[in-house]
C-alpha cells in the first residue's frame, strides 16, 4: 500500500500554498498568514534543522542531553515525513511538544514533504515550525526503500489496533525498537478524537507488546502507565482466535493453539474457565469464552 493511502484514511491531505497551514517563507516569515498564537505562550519560532549535525556517519543519534531530546523530537517528525509522497502534507498523530519549551501546546503537528530531501513542519496553534534536511538514510528514515523487503507485507492475517494517542506517543518517544515496528506506528492514522488506528500482524502485535512491557520497566510515572496500558491493549488485540480453532470435536491441542498464535493470556484464561466448568482439558468453547472475556477487558480499557 502507498504510504499516502495509509495516512489518508481519516486525515485529509492538505496542499502546499493553498492552505494557511502550509509552509514556506511566506507563512513562517511572519505576516497575516502566520497562525495565531495565544497570550502567555511565547512567540512562534522557526527551526532550521540539518539532522546530520545530530547523527553519526551511519545515521544514528550521537548527541545526548538537550540536543539528544531535540534530535529525537525532530527525528519523530522525520519518521512521518520519510513515508510520505513528495508534496504530501498531513496532520500527524504527534503533539506539538518542543523539548525545553515552556508550557505544553499539545496540538497535532502538520508535517509535509515539499521535496524528496526536505521536510517541513508546523503547529497550527502556536505557530512553531521548521524545515529539516539531511535526514535520509538516518535511523529515522522509515521509507520503503530503506526498510526493503523486510517490510513487504506478508500474507499474514492483519488486525486493526486502536490506541489512544497519548499511549502511541509515549511508545514512539520511548519505545525505540526495530525500524519495522516503528513503521507500524508511523503508519497509524488519526481515528476520532484522541485515538489512532494501525494495522499489524499477530507477531508484530506481540513484538510491540513485548517492547512496551520492557520499556515500561525502565520508565516511571505517567509514561510508565501509558506503556503498561499500551502493552495490555495489544495483548487483547492478539486474542482473536485463528480459524483452525473453529468448533470441532474433542479437546484443543494447546501446543497447536500456541503455535497457531493464540496468546498465552488466552490459554491461561481458557484453562481457568475449563477448570471452572469441570473439564480436564481445554475445549474450543473454553477458548472462545476466554477470547470474549479478553475482548470485554479490551473494551473497558478503551473506555
Ligand atoms: Zn504548538
């Protein structure tokens, strides 16, 4: 699928030059086209970023501290831009949150790719914006060309995962992970107020869940809770039973079920349910019951 279609599910594409959110010297230079900003919030700033200043020769971030935070902030914008077509502009599921800036704006940023090498970004609320160059082939470049064959969609079954933006954002800021896993989150489209939707296979959901769990261990406070909830949510998304478990005679072979992708949480719950029902073995009905219970939990998490 083309990146632009991924992103355009729910987010209208904007056009350079026709939209007040569009970039270029005119809109960022400060005149009537500049977005309004609120009293008490500092003046909008324009950032010109040559990402290579933050990176080693092989494209990894080498700076620490404040500069490292900035490199990551711009890098997360680059991840969006790197999967866009040239001339595309999107509202992306990333809050305006410049490191070191007083107060939290939090408005979703607009990111565009005016040419193959340059990215531009702006905040429709506070007016911050900028241009990023020298990002190609960096660790933030998640384009098909860089990910290569690994990203070619396998014939695996894929499911839609809906997650709150604040959890997605915590995961993108803190999660790291392979380029393939980060690409899944970058392809997320806006889904209603405060949510994003992305597609993933069961092994990918498992990878993201394990990553979120591991990073949560190292994280404190609100971000830890966000990552824990993100992991729990993905666990619930993984519980759709494969087709081979359509109701049949006899107990389920749990080794087959595990090999077929039924998550450990569903198996454990199904064992409890079977015991409660006085079964010595787990039957398909027990697994289905476990799945529906996990689905209920998932809905509760989303509410
Ligand atoms: Zn802003």
